[in-house]
C-alpha cells in the first residue's frame, strides 16, 4: 500500500496494489474507488481531503495482525 498526498490539489491517493485500474466508482462526492475489470479495488482517491479528514493522520498508521495474519488498520 502506498499513500500519496498532493498539497496543491488537496488530494489523497491510496494505492492498494500494482494492478492498473480499468474503471472508477464514485462512492460519494470526491471519494472514488479505482477498480479493475473484475471489480477488485486497487486505489482510493479522496478530493478536498483536508475538509473530509485529518490529512496528517493518513500518513501514519499501525497494522495489527489477527490470528490468521490478516492485518487491520488501527487509528493512531
């Protein structure tokens, strides 16, 4: 996973994999999911990010592993 924040555009992009997106699904105004042709989510774009969240916290996170080794993000 790679997180990028563009201060000039006030946009966050969270890249979830190496696959190239084939389409986009708008979840709400300014929040888009990049998807592949088989509906896998490969990226999340958040426009006007500073109005929707604290952008400082998105650049740091913790990862907790459950019993199966699958991670779940925790708020820091």
